[in-house]
C-alpha cells in the first residue's frame, strides 16, 4: 500500500536540521513540506518575517539541503495548527513523532494512505496544541541510555518507515 506523506515542521529552530530534513524528505519521495512558526525557511508566500531574516535562513539551510529546498513543494504557516487545519480539510490523518504517554511505536503503526507527519522543536518537541489534534502519536523506541534522537535523524527514520 502506497502512502502519501506531507511533512510538517513545528518550530524546528536549526537551519541545519531543516536543511537535512528537506534533503532527506526529497530522497524519501516526499512532495510537500510545511514550515511553521520559527522554522527557518527560504522566502515563501505568507511568511511575514523580515526579508533579511528569510534570506539569512535560506542561505543557512541551503548548506545542508543541497538544492532540496528548490525541488520540494514548500509551504509556510505561522503556526502548525494552521497547517494542520488545512491538511485535515484535505483528508490527511495527522500523526506526530513525539514521546508521550499515549504514543505508539512507529514500527507497529498501520499507516493510512494519506497522512501528515509533524515533527517539532529540538528541545521542547511538538506543541501541546498540535498533540491534541493528532490522530496518532508515534515514537521511535529507544534502547540505549539516551532518551531521544536529533530531530533530523528521527525524521529520516520515520519517513523511510512510513514510505516503505
């Protein structure tokens, strides 16, 4: 069964992480990515941040995206909840990659045919307002002493699992 995945970045703060995620998303076959909140973006419609802020972010993320920022369908929303509303209206199941008491293993998830995957801030994770709108919260089981992965690494694992 083929799955159509739209990726949503909720306040991912590092331009290098964003660039890595975009490059990985392109490699995994993702077509559409929403960049929300303080997530660094190239200049996009709807982004009201000063032009110099957008241009600086574009230059930084281009170092790791290596052109993926030009091949993906990129969208901007001031909040991830705004993006999620649109994605729900388009028939997407909303899934979040986050550790939570109600999360289930990514590797046991029966994926729908059309979904949005939300990943969040490197330290604070995905906003509670987004978690409350999720149809499912997925986590990558951790077996070592560390409790989490870098957001770009975790996103890559999740995308490849969901797109297989």
